[in-house]
């Protein structure tokens, strides 16, 4: 069992969460100017890092909020969590 710390709810079982993939991918400012190949690169291509990797997660069966989590893709050990657009309140238990 893997425990994940939600920055809003605290430590919870991994079954409560869903991974949204790589974090910090910026949407193109003018997507209508992209070629099909450039758009496909934005939509489908990811770094697939081996080691520490920043991902976005959602607490699906909890508060429903999105946050970032740094996870080691081989060992699944995870480190710091972050929030989008601000500071999370003190997380409970």
C-alpha cells in the first residue's frame, strides 16, 4: 500500500487518488498557429523520466483538488507536494 500526502487532507491511501501525468506542461499561447505535428507533440509527447519526476494528481475520492507530487518513477517513493495557484491550508491527519 502506498500512502500519498494530499496537501489539503493529509496522508491517505493511494486508492483515493488519480494521476494526471506530467506537471507544468504549458498550453501553447496560440494553438491555432501550430501545425498538426506541433499540436500532436504538445498533446502526446512526454519526457518519461526515470527517477524523480513532478506529476499532477487529483484526490478523486477525497477533496477533489489537484496538486503536484514529486515521485521517483522506479521506486515510487514520493517527496514534496505542491498546490496550483496558492498555498494549501494545514492538512489534517
